């Protein structure tokens, strides 16, 4: 007789809890800092466009490093990689906090640290994505990834108001939050006992450029991945630019930091609520259909905000617009991890991460540039229109509609393995 053993609950999975604890602290610290950076950059430069350039320089670091970072994450001990890079991130943000506290911070210093910190993030992200796949069984991946969404949402929920309070007390305090968060990630990851990747000897036997090419070919061989790489970049640029435009408009019109933080709070409320719903939604509905519906809701919300263009509209519409986004992330990320071999997890995370990172330098430039030239109403109208058209195109992707519920993912992985040559 065969005995069926249910997987250990995630709350009792020590390695998962440690990873989540460190990343939660980092997410909160980064959220607080992310809230303050546009305000600090605007204070240093006196220009919304130059403030956008400072932010764009920072994002460029991740864009340049993300593909090599995926190769690194598949070739080295992921635990040591996360510990080392997170420690570097803590030191970088400590220099900014000290400079801000002593009144010696410059825009160049801030942009340089943003660049370095984004490189750190590019290394940490694929390593932790691969680590999750190592410590969480496949059936629990959607729940684990939804928990990660909830973590980020809870951090966002607190980051805006906390960032506003800290910024009002001292411009250095919200910048120091990232140093503390990165230090927590380093410590918690160091305490994980089990390996976060398997034997890397075979991966190291492959030349780095060959390994990168193998990862790119694998991702390109999956029709769904090919379609998502381009379309999700546009989605991120459109909605991210919309949020940047709203934030900078509130800054330049003299809105109090606490009220700006309240807008971030409502986004966090929406994402947190969505993260609580995500495991049930992903388990019950086909992931492909869920993605189209969720992004459709996001597009409708963008159109409503473009028409209204008021502070109250942002507060009311944003949490509703983002409510289903965690289900999109949990469904797509869980499916991608489930059908991808373990030795390719780092490269998968880095390549798919380009959907956000490629948008990174463009988001602040698009949002600030449109706002400076045309004002808030035309900016929101252009970006809402772009988002709507992109979601409509996404709805025509056949491979997306074929993605089912998690109980079908293992078979999809077997089917893919039977038709694709898996590199080391």
C-alpha cells in the first residue's frame, strides 16, 4: 500500500520562513527608500526631469546585469551569493544615509548608489527565485509566490506612510531603511541550512557565454515566454509611467508627503487583498484566462484615472485596479518555475525579469518626460491608451489561453521536456 504524504506546510518550512523573513525586511526597507528617492532627487535637482534621470540611471544597472546574473545564480552557491551581494547593498545604502544626514549628498552620489544597488538586486533576484524552487515543492509554488506577493504588498502598505513619517523627521532615515533591509536578508539567508541549488559542477563546466545562450534558447523555445517578454515590458512601462507621473505631479504641486504616502498605502491595500485571493483564484481558474481578465481590470482603472485625474480618483481607483495583479504574478511565475528544469531556474528568472527591468529605465523617463511637457491629464491619457492596446494584443496570444490550473502544470512540464533539449 502506498502512503500519501502531504508536503510540509509552508509555515513549518524553516528554510522558506527564513528566506521570506529576510526578503520581507528588505522589501519594507526598499519600499521606504523607493518612496523617498523621488523626493530626495527632486530636492537635490529642483527638476522633475532631472529627478527622473537620476532614477533611470539607477534602473540601468539592473538592466545591464540581469542576464549575466542569471548565469551566475546557476553556477555558484546561491546562499553565499545572496549573503555577499545583500551585504554590499547594505554598505551602499549606508553611504547615502550618512551623506544625507551630514548634508553632503549629491545627485551623482545618489545615482551611483542607485546604479550599484540595482546591480545587487539583479544578482539577488534570480538567486532567491531559484532558492524558492529548491525549498518549496511544486504544488506549493503558487501559494509560496502569492505569499511573496503578500509580503511585498504588506511592505508597500507600510512603506508609504512610514516613508512619509521618516522623511519628515530626516531625509537620511528612509535611505537608511534599505541598508537595514539588505542586512536582514544577508543574515536570514546565511541561517538557511539546506543547499539552495543542486550540484553546480556540470553548470560550471559550461562556459558562461554558452550557458547564457543555452538559457536564452530555452526561454525562446517556449511560445508563451516569447510572447510575454515583449508585451509585459510595454505593460510595465505604461502602468509604471502612470504611477511615476501621478507621484511627481503630487510632489511638484506641493502635496504633503503623508498624503503622497497615502496613495502608496491604497496601492498596498489593493495588492495585499489580491495576494490573499491569489492562491484560490489560481487554483480555481485557468491561469491564462485569469491573466487576461486581471490586466483588463488594470487597463480599465488606468482609463478611469486618466478621465478623472484627481487625487481622490487615485485613492479610490488604484486599489481596485491592482487587485488581481498578484494572481497574474503567482500564476505566471508559478507556471514558469514548474515547467522549467531546476538547473535553469536562475537563467529563467533573469530572462523573464527583463519584462520589468527593461521597463525600469524607461518608466521614470516616460512618466516625468510626458508630465513635464504635457501635464498630468494628457500623460495619463497617453499611458492608459497604450496599456489598453497592449492588453488587447495580449488577449490574442493562444499559448497564454492554454495555461491551466496548477494540477495540469506537471504534465505541461513533461510535455515540454519531451519536445525540448534541456541544457546544463
